[in-house]
């Protein structure tokens, strides 16, 4: 009986540890894409801003708000 209790506690601890690390690769992919978008936006004279959606795709969840005045001759 003691072995069964130890085995079940070990299995529960392993499952909990697996849940705690799940998605870490996805988060770093999202953050690297977000950093790339922010750098591209800043290079064009804007600031990357959230549009309120949460799809998990940074190119959909954010937009580049232009902060420098640009004028087209015409």
C-alpha cells in the first residue's frame, strides 16, 4: 500500500512538472515575432500597439501606430 501511495504521488508530481513547462517554446516564438514586429515598426517611425485581440499571433494582435508625420507630395 505504501508503494502505491509513493508511486501515485510521484506520477502526480511528474504530471504537474510537465504542465508547468508546457508552452515555453511557443511563448518564446511569440515573443521573438513580437520583437521583430516592434523593430520593423520602429524602423518605419511608429510604435507597435495592441489592438485588443488575443489570437496568439502577434501580427494579428498588434498594429503599427505611426508617430512621425509623413506627407506625400501632391
